[in-house]
C-alpha cells in the first residue's frame, strides 16, 4: 500500500523552516502500517497547489 502525506504550509514551502509534521505523521503511520510505502509532499496554502498535489498522488 502506498500512503501519501501532504503537508500544507506557506512558510515551510518557502524554506523558512523545516516541515516536521509530515515526517511525524509518517512515523506514526509506519508503526501501524509497516508494509506500506510512504511519500511526502509539501505545498503552500494555495488551493491549486493542494489540488495539484492531491491529483498527482492519485496517479
């Protein structure tokens, strides 16, 4: 199973600080789904960015 974690943050997407929530979510999910593969994406808080990330994840 592939699980995609999309984090939405303007400042993290601009590189002002590292995203910590996405990796933390992956860590929790990996403990409950050890056979899964994980992908993370970080997008700014823009509707089209979120839609694009979600659309790419389905493909």
